[in-house]
C-alpha cells in the first residue's frame, strides 16, 4: 500500500491528552483527516487545521483508508471495533485499523482475527512517551500484526514516533507495552521514595536531581517527572486511572502465564490508594502525594521548606 498525503485518507478516533497532539502531527503533514471523539469540543483544534468532523465512528471508517484509535480502556476498544456498527463492520475491505490504546493482548488478537475475516488489517500499536513524546513526535511505538502492513505504515508512524519496533504478530505490541508499564511502575515508586529520602535528609532537591539523573539511576521518569514533582505539578501527562488499568492488564497476563511479579503488584496497590485519595485524573507523578502522606510530609511546596527536614 502506498502511503502519502495524496493517496491516503486518515481517520482518527480519540482526542485525549496524547491523541490530540498525535492527530495534529498528521494534519500538519498534509494528510486528509476525518475525526471523531466523544467530546466534540476536543476536536475543534484539529478541525481548524482542516480535519473533518464525523458524528459516528462508522463515518470515520467509511471515509478513511487508515484509521487510528487512541482510546481509554479495553471496553472502549471492544465497543469501537466489535459493536454491530463498529469499525470492523463499517470499514471497506483493505482498510488498515491501528489501535494505539494500551489494551489487552487477547483483545488485540480477537480484533485481528475478526478483522482478517472482513478483509481488514488490524494492528496493535501502543505507545510510550507520554504527553511530552506525543507533542514532540518522539513516541516509542510497539507494533503487533502482519509485518508487511506494519512496514507499509512507517511513513505515517515516523510522523508520530522516533522509535518504531515490530514486535511480532497480533497482540505482541500490547505485550511489549506491558513490559514498558512494568518497568515504569516500580521505577516511579523508586523516584518518589528517593525524593522523600532527599527531602527528609535536608538535601537541596534540585541539586540532588542534577547529581543522580545523569548517572546509573537515570530514567525517563526521573528526567521528565521528578522536576514536575518538585514544582508541585501533578497535572496529567498520563492519567493515574489509566496507569492502574495498565498494571491490571499486566498482572492479569502475568497470572495467565504463571508469573509472580510482586514489585508490580505492590505498585498497583500504591496507585489504587492514590485513586482512593481522589487523584485518579492526576498524572502518574502524583504518587508522591500518597507516599509523602504516609510519612507525614506535606508536599505542597517541598522546595520552600527549611533546609533540614528531619523530625526532632
């Protein structure tokens, strides 16, 4: 399949924190675009850039050669793809459907199997990099599905991401994303606990970050999210409630494969506590608030507290 702005009509469904920026990149590249999202106001920006609004996902499918979806939960994916008026029944034969939602590997396989029977190519292509990577077009994209189709899509995917790796057949992109989320989950616990230690020890938090971020302890979360934590910025680049969903999928798959992942299970419990405290729509860095509270620390303005913070 030849991919170019003159040959390929794009559909996009889901304009959340990350989907908005990703769709904008494709619009800026000149691709004809038809969009749908549950909250129509979120489509105003891309429509001002030339995208056409559709009243239903089926209209997106009918108008497109390639359809991207970037949704919240596996239940949303199941509805959009497998309902009676979903993408599988609304797309013409030969259409490529690319789900960039972090979803269930078994669901991705089911969609691919049913899609193939309808003459469709279905790709699971979850991403990592958060709102920062979405805005910059530097996401890591993990591909599962027919390899030739994935190779054909690279002109589009390169607009969205800097690291594009084929992982294998249907569902394998989702499995790779579970590896990513498992790494992040325990890593975020480490970032938050390390900052609490530095705070209580009386270290200058900016200086200690400067020392550790470039060494062996360095990570994406430490570089991009720790500064937000110091600023008391807990706005979402990725929602806590979506991260809890991802950890649940990973643990479900781990049980199916008879794996014991105690670090991931602990991280899930800590994030569930954070949701219970009302922070489900905060960014994942808000874990700092739950852990700080457990130690009796008010993290409202951590850099404005006295230089020595140990209890007497």
